[in-house]
């Protein structure tokens, strides 16, 4: 009789530190810091900002002293099973004072206070909460926390990796009409948006426009930021964070460069 092997039990503890390896041969780290009973008992992590060369030996004490890039909810086990990240150590210091100040939020198109399906403006239907604290209905998100609040959803492993590598989640939501997404300054982002017979290809470095193409019928605009004010203002003034990009609008650098090189 063939013996069946039980899958290895995955044990995670608050304080565990995980490494994520990126496509450019760098790596980054995050730490498991809490369970949030107010969001399905999900794992709360803090991701650190610095990226290191893939072969650099980084000490645990240096990792936890680093600047925190963002906080998020996720499922650690799936990321481990799919080799999206792996444990490298543990530290009892989890930044509890910082965590207590972090506010998560979400909104909805449906009236929260009615059993009937009533559509309302999601800009005025926000709730916010701190980890393991009761959520609070605030209506319109206060301007004082717009650039500080984190979207309150359990993020899949690939979105955590994207946020750490790129600086933003690729998937968009109602919340991103208010909560802007900012790339890391060194990141090149490529997008394509179609509107009827108009196609717009954009490349950003960090939050700033790098180069782009607008094709509309026989009319073609092609410019880059080296043209300065002599270029096409409708492209040069574009900021990545000002556009609520959808997931299917992100393209590869290869696709963008193919379109760029095809135009003289």
C-alpha cells in the first residue's frame, strides 16, 4: 500500500519576518505583526521600504529599524505555499505604537444602513477602523487622512508582492477614486488606455511622465519628457497617481516599446 505524505504544517507567529525576491534581482522584507479580528482574523503585516541586492546578508535588527512602507492584511500561508515569500527570522519588536495609529478604510455603492438595495455615492459612504477596533462610519473620508489611510481588504499574495516591488497595487477599487497610488521613484510603469479609436500609451518613471503616444485615427502624438515645455502639454502634465488605473490597462515594457519603435 502506498503511503500518503501529509502536507507540511505551516506555522506562523507574530513577529515572523519574511523575504520577497523581485524580478530585478533585489529583495525586500515584511513582518507579521498582528491578527485583525475585525477583518476575518486576517494577518496584518508591515512592509519595509528598502530593497537589497539579492545576495546581500541583511541582519534582522536592521530590517526592523527600516522605514515602514505600508501596512496590509493578507493570508501568509498561501504566499508561503506558492513561494511568493519565505521566513528568514523573527523579532519581538513589531512596532505596536505605529500599528495602533494605522487606519484602514473602505467604501461601498450600497447604503450600509438599509436592508434594501439602495445605491448611493461611494464618496460619502466610508468606514474606517484601527486594527482590532470597532469600525466607524465617517461618510466622506476626512481630508486629513486621505494620504494616510490604507484600503481595508485582505490582499492576495501577488498584490502584496506588487505593492512591495512597484509601490502600488495593480488592482483598482472604489477606494482608489480617493486613495491615490504612488509608484516607487525608480519604477517604470507602462499603461495602455483605449477610448473608441483613440489609444494612449504611457510610460512613467515613478509618479512622473517619461514618454507616451496618443493615436487617434491618422493623428499621432509621440513625445517624451526631454522635450520639456516644447512638447505636448496634454502628456507632459500627466501624473501616474492622478489616474485610477485598472488592472487590464497595465502592459509590459516590451509591448510599450514595440508601439514606440513602430512610430517614426
